[in-house]
């Protein structure tokens, strides 16, 4: 991998999006690549190959793999990970851009945090729309797809960073639009329901008195 500013920025974009979906899978993938030296990574990411990081991320990934597929509990899990995914994604971006100037490193870190936040937010919104479904298949399918994207996109970003970053931004835009559409679809019947209840209360004898 060529460590030009453009490639490093693209790697940050793709890895941050993947981290917003599943930070443990993202760090574990980068750590394995760094440990095996399968592909050249920015020097700042060499520490991800440490044994304790691989073990911790492996355990947490296994836990998230199960927890993220349980309806309702996945919402609690995702809410708690708001304070995990964004900071760690920012930290990965900071180390990945260690070769850049201090100003560029700060920008890369900020960009990484912002993209991770957007990816995490769109994921949580989609889960909020899917979780009310009585069957667990949709949750399992969505979570499995997120895991696959996080791992696949991270690996692909280490080989073709610019293409991976473009795919990440396209996926992010699609996820935000889908989340917005699903939330609107859920809000419409709720508004009608609460609107009907308010009209009924106004028309009741007690409200007239």
C-alpha cells in the first residue's frame, strides 16, 4: 500500500465507516493484517498486531456477534457502544495518519470520528426500524451483513483504499436514506394513532366539562 496522504485518508474513511458498524471486527481485521504482515499498513497501526489487542477484540467480536442479533437487546448493545465505536475509530484514524502533518492528522482524526458517528447512527436507526418486527430473521440478516461489510471493507481498504472509501461513502449515503425512510414509515401510523386518541379525548364528556 502506498502511504500517500490520499491513500491514508481513504483508508481512514473506509475503516471509520466499518468501525461504526462493528469496531471490534474492524480492529481485529487490521490487527491480524498487521501481525501477519500480509499487507503493508501505515506504521502507526503496527500496535494493533499486539497479542492482547487481538485477544480482547476477538472476545468482544464474538460477544457482539451474538448480542447484535438478539431483537431488542441489540438496541441496548448499540446504545452502549456509542461511547466505544466513535472514540476507538477516531483513535485508529489518529494512528493511521501518524505520517501526516499534525494539522492533517487532526483533520483525519476528526473525519474518522464523524464518519464512524454517521455509520453508527444510521445502523442504530435501521435497527430501531427493524427491531419491532416479530420475527428474528431480519435482525440476524442485517447484523450478519454489517459484520461482513465491516470485515470485507476493512480488508479491501488495505489493498484498494480509494475504491473502498468510495464504497464506504456510497453505503453511508444509502444507509442514511434507508434509515430516514424507515423511520418516517414507522412514525406515520404512530402519529395517526396518537392523533385519533387525542381527538377521542377531546370529544369525551370529561373533556367537555
